[in-house]
C-alpha cells in the first residue's frame, strides 16, 4: 500500500562529465519515510544491480549539519517550508508523483558527482573574517560583558544558519548574500564582534564576490527556502556594515 | 569461539601527578616541557576530526604556532556531529550562587559515572569547565541570556544545581561554530591545513611512535600518506555500531579501531548510553533515530496502558487504566530519573507487552496535564520547536495526542584508553573528545560531553602534547611501516570492490545493529552475549565474502565508504560483547540482568570490577589490562533515585 | 583556581590581513567599493534615488499642463532660466541634465555589470520549472523592464525634448509638442507611453524599498511600511504621469 514514484534524477559521474537526467521508478514507498530514506531504498537497489548509487551529501539527518540539500521539483530542499531535505517526509507527496531532483546550481558550487556539490566557497568566506580573534585561554570572565537579551536573541537567530547553500541555489543571481549576511549580522550584534566589525564586513563581502557569487537584487527567494528562516534584514545589516566600512 | 581473552599486566601509571587533587593540573602544567617557539613551526601535528574536540584542538595548536593538518570526512569542518547536540554544556561557574563549585561538578560527574571514572581527570574537567564558557562567549557564541544581560542557565539530568549553559536547543551547533570559526581563522593564517572529505583509514606507527595516517581522498579516491610528529584522534563516538542511533550517519569507529589494531588499547567498549526520549522506529527503512531533548521530561508525563496489548486510542483509555510507571516506581525523582533508569524502565514495560505504537516499541510522553496547567501558549513557548520537529517526523500533533518515545543508542563512554595527558598507549597518539574513554565512567551526565570535548581541545591537549613534542621533531619515518599501512588499506578496498556478492553493506550493518541491540543493548545477559559472540563472527565472515559494493575505487563512492566502516564495526562489536560478558556487574550504561537487586535496580560489584578494562588487540584474541580505580575524594556508594 | 594554558611567546599571526584569502581565489577581481557587488548595488540605489526625485518633479511639472499652455511653458521656461541673472540661461538646467545623464549612465552600468555577474554565477538552469517561493517578479521586471524604460527614454527625448519625432517639429513649445504628440491619431505613441510608465511603476515598486535595503536602511519591522510606501509612490507616479496623455487624448488638454 506504499506509494509509487517516478524520479528524474540528475546523474553526473564527475566534474568533467556533462551529466543528464535519468528516470527511475521507486515502488512501495512508505509515507513515513524521509526523502533521503526514499533515496536510500533506490540506492540499495542500484548497488545490487551493479549500478552506481545516486551520490548525495547528508550526515546528521535531523536538519542541523547543513550537509544535505537538493533541488526538488524546482525548489531548494523541496516545497515544505523551513525544512531541510533530510527532514522532508514522503507523506507530502502524492502517489504516482513525478519528482525532479537536481543538485544546487551555481558556478561557485561546482558539481562533484550527481547531487553532491563543492561548497568550500562558504568556508573561504568565513576564513576572510567570519570570526572573533580570541586565542584560547585569553578570554575574560563571561559575565564581564553583559549583552542585552534582545541583542543576544537576534544574534542567535542569525547564527542558526547551517551553511547548507539553499539560499544560493534558489537565488536567481546565484548570490551568497543571505549566508554571508547571517554571519556578519550574528557577530555585529554582539559586543564581542565590534573590534573587527568593519574589517570583517569588508573582507567577507569581497571574498563573496571573489568566489564568483552574484549580487543581491533583493528578490527574497533565499529567505523563502532557507530551512532556518534567516530573515532578509540580515542582508540590510550586511549592506550597512559594508558601506560604513568602505567609507 | 572468540570469547576467550587473556589477561595481561595491569596498568599502574596513569601519569596523573600526586598530591591534593586541586593542585594536580597546576602541577602537571608546570611540569610539562615547553616547546621553543622557534621550533613550533617545525613540528607537525595531525588532527583527525573537527568536532568540538578536534576543531578546538586544531585551532588552538595552530594558534600556538604548530604546523597542523586537520581532517574530516564531511565537506566542511562545521558539519561534524557535535553540531547536533541540543541541550547544553555544564560548567561550574556558580553564577546562580546555588552552591555549585568545582568540587560539586567533580562529585556529580564521578557519581553519575557510577564510580567508574578516574578522579584526577574528572577534577581537571571541572576546573577547566569555567574557562570554556569564557572562551565561547568571547568568540561570540550566543548563549541564552536573561533580561539583565547575564547568562542564563538551567538544571539538567541528575544535577541539583543550575549549571547548564545553553543556546536554545542548539548548543552544540553554536559551540561548534565558535570552534569552526577559530579554526577557519587559523586556516586563513596558514597555520592549519584543512583536508575535508578525507577519511582516515589507518595509522602509521614507526619505531613505536604514532607518526602519521593513511587517508583516502573521498572525491578522487586517492590514497594519501601524511606524516607528522604526533597524531590526535578526535573522531567521535561509535554508537553507530547499533546501526540505529541518534548519531549522524557518517559516525564511525574506523579511525580509533585502526589505531587499536596498531596497538592503542580500547577501554570499556561496552559502556553505551541509551537515551530515553527518542522518536520510535517507524519502519524497516529507518536510517537513524532522532533525539527529543531530555528537557521534555520536565513537563511531560510518561505512561503506558495498564493492560498488556491494549490498543485502544489514547482518548479511550481512562485515567485509572494508565500506568505512570516512572512516578509509581521512583516517587522521589518521578519522570526525571537519570537516563539509564528511564530507558530501562521503558524497555521493561514494552517487554511486558504494554508498549504503544507500531511494534509495541514506544511509551507515551503526555503533555495534556502540562497544557491544562500552564496553557497551550506556555507549553508552546517552552517546547515549540521540539513539538514541531516531532510533528515533522511523525505527522502527529503532540498538542492533541501524546508523543510516543522510545530509548535509543546515544553516546559511547568507552573509547581509546588515554592517560592523564590524553595520550594513548602508542606514544605520540593522543585521543580527545568522545573518541577516548576518559571522563564519564560508566555513564555520562547530560551536557557533559560538550564540556569534555572543549576542555580537551582548547585547554588540556595543547598543554600536554607540548610535553611530548618538546622532544621532537622525531625524524625520518620508517618507509616500510608506511608502505605496509598503505598496502593494507588498498587491499581492503580492492577486496570490497571485487567481491561481487549479493547483499549491500547497509543490509549487513542493519543486521549487525539489530543483533547488538537485542543482545548487547539496554540489558545484557550472559546468554545473550554468548549468542552475539557466536553470531558476529559468522556474519562478519559472510560480510567479507558476500558484500556487494558497486563503483570504482578512484571516484566518489559512497557505497565503498559505508562498506569499509561496516567492516570495522564488526570487529568492534565483538570486542564490545567480550567486554560486556566479562563485566558481570551492572554499572551505568552497562546493565547485566544477572546483577540486580530485589527491586530490579543495577547492582555494582566494586569488589571485583572497580577498574577500567583496557583491551589490547591480539591476534589470539584480546588481552585485558586492568587499571584499578581508587577513590580518595568521593566515597563509593550505590546510586539511588527512589 | 585558574586553568589558563602556558604558551610560548611566538603565537601565530593573529589577524590574517584583511582579504588575505581573497587573493588566493580563482577569479581575483579588483576589490574596492565599485568593484564589489554591494558597492555597485549602492551606486544603483543612489542613482535610482536621484532618478526618482527627478520623476516626482517631472510629474508635478507635467500636471501643470492642466492649467494651460502658459503655465506649462512657463514652467519649462522656468527650468531654463533659474539662476538668472547670476548664471547664464540654461546653466542650472544643464547641470541637472548632466547629473541625470550621469545617474542614468551609472545606474545602467551597475545594472548591466550585476546582471552579467549574476549570469556567470548561475550558468546552468534547473530542469524543473523554477517555482518562485517568494512570489518575486523582481529580477525580470527590473532587468527587462529597465531596458524598456531605457528605450523609452531615448524615444521620449527625441519626442518631447528635441521634437525630432514629434509632429510639432523642432521649433515648437513644449506644450505644442505635448498636445500634438498625444494626438489620438498617434495612439500607438500613447500606448508606448502608457506601457513605459507602467514599467516605471513596477520598477519602482520593487526598486524603492530595495534601495533602502541596499543602503542598509531597512530591517525588521520596517519592511511592511517600506513596501507599502514604495507601492503608494509608484501608483501616484503612474497615475500622475498617465493623466496627461489621457487628458490630451480625450481633449481635456488641447
Ligand atoms: C543528538 C545528540 C544530542 C546531544 N546533545 C548533547 C548535549 O546537549 N550536551 C552534551 O554535552 N552532549 C550532547 N551530545 C553528545 C555530544 O554531542 C558528543 O559526544 C560530542 O559532540 C562529540 O564531539 P567530538 O568532537 O568528540 O566528535 P564529533 O563531533 O563526533 O566529531 C567527529 C569528527 O571526526 C571526523 N571523523 C570521524 N571519523 C573519521 C575518519 N575515519 N576520518 C576522518 N575524520 C573522521 C568527523 O568528520 C568529525 O569531524 C549529543 C549527542 C547527540 C547524538
Ligand atoms: C535606464 C534603464 C534602467 C535600467 C536598466 C534599470 C535597471 C535596474 C535594475 C536591474 C535594478 C536592480 C533591481 C534591484 O536592485 O532589486 C534597478 C534598481 C533601481 N532602479 Fe532602475 N533601471 C533603469 C532605470 C531607472 C529609472 C529611470 C529609475 C528612476 C526613476 C530607476 C530607479 C531605480 C531604483 C530606485 C532602484 C533600486 C535600487 C536598489 O535596489 O538598490 N531605474 N534598476
Ligand atoms: C506620460 C508621461 C510623460 C510626459 C507627458 C512627459 C513629458 C515630457 C515633456 C513635455 C518633456 C519636455 C520638457 C522640456 O523640454 O522642457 C519631457 C522631458 C523629459 N522626460 Fe518626460 N514625460 C513623461 C514621462 C517620462 C518618464 C516616465 C520619464 C523617465 C523614465 C521621463 C523622462 C524625461 C526626461 C529625462 C526628459 C528630459 C528632461 C530635460 O531635458 O530636462 N518622462 N517629458
Ligand atoms: S542562510 Fe539559510 S539557506 Fe543559506 S546557507 Fe544558511 S541556512 Fe542555508
Ligand atoms: S534570493 Fe538572491 S537576490 Fe538577494 S534577496 Fe536573496 S540573495
Ligand atoms: S543531513 Fe544534516 S541537515 Fe540534512
């Protein structure tokens, strides 16, 4: 009594391969399965048939590591709001549905294989300045600097970004603004982030450009697919910090 | 049969300094040799893992000026499994003035660990805990705060003081991002060289010292050798030996198991923590289990129907036919008994046929009373995100019907044996975080794993490893040792790929996991363990003959990655069962049905088992080395939560 | 009780020089404000704002045509004579025109350069039809709409300012050009104006609040009011502009 599905999956052997959509049937899918468990079932079958399983990134399978992610029917992480691919369950699909599955598409996220892309550009954006410089052991007592609860909460909201890259995948400009803005905002709102605030904003924005991400035209697709609902005002905060730093 | 093990020399020296316990760490720090700053650049350190332990260690070592290489199997160091920790991190800050102190945290941890942890280590952990919070706050970790602007804390499983710092339900994430950012800063500074999507497959031991690792580039399949003056393993826990656990899918034992094969002793492998509040299994396809924060037990009431086999819907079960069994059996602690006790109680009622949900493997966690008492809004404020997560996974609304929960494997207290310096029995091999066995004894308290990982990585290891490195650089490495390790790795991969059998690695892993859960899970008996020890070698043999892995060696091949890990899980599973079988007492996360009191509570046997069981790998079966545990400061007593 | 760790004096470089990592990356674009996508966006926002101010004044001026030829021509004349006698005739207007041309030029330069960057960042399209999750139409209307507006402005200048394509010819008053330009017989010109003005409205509906966002002046609770104000200004501008050609068409202005 499970569901029967037709999957159209992007298959690409490696970075050099051109890649193509391949159609698979999956039968007897339980509505309680997660999307990745459904792909597990397909992969088990492919392995036994001597085929390459569909490669996809995943680890925690509970929506926090940011490793998983694919574009499902044209929407990054699928249509379920505020949900990572690993938390998406099959009960949201109809029996006999045709599901298209593609990797994140953006030049700075080259495809490694099938649905796996290289997101190391994000790490380099953090390297450019997404930190507070504190050597271990040199920190003052945690209570020496009180932080207003509202600021701490707002910083936390921005800090929940899981670095999945759905924002880039959804943005028509291939912009990494939401990701970059989330980190800049997180640190800008806290007193600990102030000393490096200007250099951080400048360096991270410039790195984002250097990686080849597009600019933001405030289309808002990113925040709509973001599994953590990172809000657009982080981008305003980034712009503010950047312009101030560039004066 | 491999239940045979031999007993070797006991371990006498753990390198902990003598003297009053408060001064030991200070003494060790002073006694540790310092490395000449000019030499640090010439000293290479490999760190496997970028979780709280590995990430903080690599960042700190880089900061100190060593030449560090860091490895993880994910595509970014930020995704290490530590990211998933929810509840919080303990620290003896006593910001509440509620009577907390280093000594009390030390005491609670030793007691919580059921008197199977080393006093010196635990005391140091409690001392360092306060620095962790300072460090994290300075990095910009957005801990929860009160309106006054100061840090908020809460109390957590088994503690009577409020010492758990938290960042909503995402404490692990925020702490890991702090460590990750520190690490990225060092990468930019050129002191740390990062290798993501690289899996460690063997340890290089040359002249009796750990000198490097063999890793596989998971994208190109290339087998690489990396040489260093010291190797740090921070590869996390091995709970995935049970297939289903709350751990991330990629968590594995390969790194520590390979090190064990090369001579590092494995301590207390059988100590496994089962977490009582997880979402139950819903079908055979299930790939992992999801933890629901323990904090839910503050307001939720646990119950099952009084009658076995009662499958009426909740609304039709009258109040007097519900058994709130935790409140009934443990009136003093009620729903808040420690993890191991709550887990076993759930298992017992399900074994009696009173479980609820698919397969009868679940108990209710009911918020109806809390909603009535506090109002839906208040409940939503407190637990909204958890309720949402539950609904997302099960499709059921926990506001209108009770949650179903069941225990699941969560954490492994066992790991590679280390001394006070966190050095294993192979000189130059250091082990930190969940990968070692050090601080939690037979049972870990909630919110203490994050504390230990960061204590090890930021504060302890950077000092103690200096003492070892001060005698370096260690010169040329024996080429034969490297080649031998590399060949072994290649052979294993070729074996897996050329097998052409008819079962997938996952299907073997599932079978092994079920076997371990049934026979070496929440409750163990001599009989069940013997059964497991009979079956595991058979299954392992079949696995190596019959597993099917498609694809090639020189490409991204996830089937191959999994198969390799499963192979090591088989070996580990066997050692776990041997350890569980030899320890005929019950303690902490290890419950032997034969050793319980009249009320069914765990019965320790301090006379015979107050030791750490450190296993040495031997071709003729494992060799047991005992490290006796002396309690000078905390008096051993039977735990009671009635 | 302390547990700080001892360390040697030579710690690693604490602050990687800003942008150190940037230099090591593949494309190595020039940095600086105008080189960055955020900088370009800021240019677009500032120039866009200048253009919006112009449009508001322009619309108000156009409405003067309802008060008859003198009033309208006087306004056109006023534009040319402000600053006299201190400044020669048309100096202020010329300065304004230069600013406008510069603004349009910079605005278009940023738009084109950002669009090209975006295309490079997103070389492969999705096979599944993209479903907009934000209900956003912004990218298409902004880019293609912008092009239509640009074409319109060229035509419009030839038409109203220079009279080159206007039946009233070069040597006419602005009022004559206005009345004859929107003559019912030239309905297709009017249609083009209507379309263009609506495009401008759409452009501004997004552009106005977007400019605030770009300059970092938006956030939190200000989005709803900002978007409301943007929509209101757009509607006022569209209606204000359209009444004139419509009035000419129906003979209210002649
Ligand atoms: C759901 C959940 C909730 C938890 N909540 C809490 C909590 O609230 N409080 C608390 O104190 N503890 C909690 N814990 C426990 C705690 O999160 C872990 O014990 C701790 O994070 C382990 O950290 P680690 O650094 O030792 O290892 P991990 O974070 O597991 O990191 C392991 C690293 O090693 C790498 N690695 C592993 N194998 C290899 C290999 N072969 N080659 C190369 N790299 C490898 C991985 O890539 C990864 O980077 C929780 C655990 C779970 C599962
Ligand atoms: C000449 C042709 C034009 C083109 C090609 C063009 C193109 C664009 C584009 C692509 C954007 C970016 C959209 C975004 O940031 O979300 C934009 C923004 C904007 N445009 Fe234009 N535009 C043109 C003319 C105009 C005119 C005539 C005006 C004013 C009357 C105007 C006002 C604005 C404003 C205010 C913005 C918002 C800037 C921002 O978001 O930061 N534009 N334009
Ligand atoms: C239906 C609406 C419009 C009417 C009736 C109208 C009318 C006119 C007239 C009569 C002039 C000539 C003024 C003079 O020579 O003194 C003019 C100039 C101009 N118009 Fe419009 N216009 C309209 C819409 C627009 C729009 C939408 C734009 C821009 C997007 C625009 C941009 C300009 C410019 C740039 C000039 C030249 C200004 C100058 O030379 O100082 N107009 N317009
Ligand atoms: S901002 Fe949102 S979508 Fe983008 S990486 Fe972070 S969590 Fe993912
Ligand atoms: S979708 Fe893209 S255009 Fe900006 S608002 Fe989001 S980054
Ligand atoms: S697998 Fe971790 S977020 Fe999906």
